[in-house]
């Protein structure tokens, strides 16, 4: 069965337009989900609307209301919503073009695929797609989704186009509240070099398939065991490495670590700088044993 489009309309650039249809680029249908059951009957619980005065009510009796003051509502019906017609209800009008890296990742929201709607739209769609591809830019347009006008970016992707809805600036929190008290500082040159080498040790080519959801896998294994009537398997916690004190970390980084004595005096406290440096050195040495395979370099 062909996927169902979540939006249909037109894509327009100046006087050029074509019919298009849009599909969600992601799906959560394969995620494990649970239902609410009663503890005794194991019947699935139905969530029914309740009015504080009338009790249970029919969904057909529900209407929309906007709360303009506490417990004060203005009633909105379908005719009111239909009256709010703007161009982007049915047309994605391209307004500008920008470099893709100008779009801060904080503003990027939901991804969609865009395809031509019918054979008559294919020629225009392909022209617009290739013009986008050759320009190396993404288009900026507007689109109404779920009763909201969204700013979107549009770019070429394989044989189709790729749309990303953008968050409104009012939805993105400023960093000051979270980063305002973090000092800028100038890190120690040696520690900075160690950190850079640690990054180099772990550079690889990103493959999303290599990062499976380990919790989801363990959850499904537990469910399968319960279906068989077995006791659930308790997944082992991932290895986090030994926790060592600052003096041992420093000695390990210098290759002079010795077995801990049965009884010894408390080591003098190390400074924050030496502790960080020791930890970086120890981490760098450890990473050499698990260095990922480097991504192949393209020939010039």
C-alpha cells in the first residue's frame, strides 16, 4: 500500500508552480509501546471525556475553545477555522534561498519528503529540484500544518525534495539562563592538546545503524522471555571503567601504577588541573585500544 500523504498542495517559485504531496520522513510505529490495563481484569482502559458537572460525555458533544482569561473561553467552530484562509494553507511559496549551514540546528523541527503529485507535475518538479541542487542552497517557504503556519526549508534530496519545518523563535530558549555562569577561560595548552588527540582517536564515519537502541533491544528480549513463561532476563549494566582516585589516575597516566597496598595513608589532594590532565592522559591511553576504524579518505 502506498504511503498516505500528510499534506497536498502546490510548490511555487515566482510564476512557476507544480502540484506536490508531502510525507513524514520519520516514523515511531516500530517503537515498543504499552497499553493501560486494569490490574485485575487486564482489560484495556478507555480514556473517556469527563465534564466536571455532567460526568461522562460523548466525543461528538465536544467543541473547541480558546482560553483568553482564566476559565473564560471564546468558542471556535469549523466555520471559523475555514474563514482563516491564507495562501500557505494550500501553497508552499518559496520566498528566499540561504546556505544550509545558516539554519541553526536548534530551529530544525520535523523532517518530511516532498514528491510531485501526478505525472503533469513531474517536469516542473524536476526543474525546481535540479535548480536547487545546482545552487547549493535551500529554499525558505511557508506552510500551514495542524492549524499553524510553519516556516520550512526545502532542499533537493535524491530524486525528490526534503522539507524541514522550523521552530518559531519564541519556542527556542536563550542560552544565557543556562550558560551565563560558565566562565570562558583559557584551558591549559597541554590539556587542550590531549583532548584534541582523544577526539582524533575516536574519529570515524557516522553510520546510524551502528547505534541501536540498547534499551529497546533489552526490553524486547525481556518481553519475549515473558511470553515464553520464563523469568525476565536482567540485562547487565554497561561497563563504565574502574573508578580510581586522582593519585592513581596520575600514576596510571605515567605508566607507573602499582597494586594498591592493604593499608596506606590518605594521598594528598591533587589540584583540579592535574586531575583533569591525568584523566585526559588515562583516557587517551585507553582509547588507543578501542580506536574506531578511520573513515576512508576520498582521492583528490
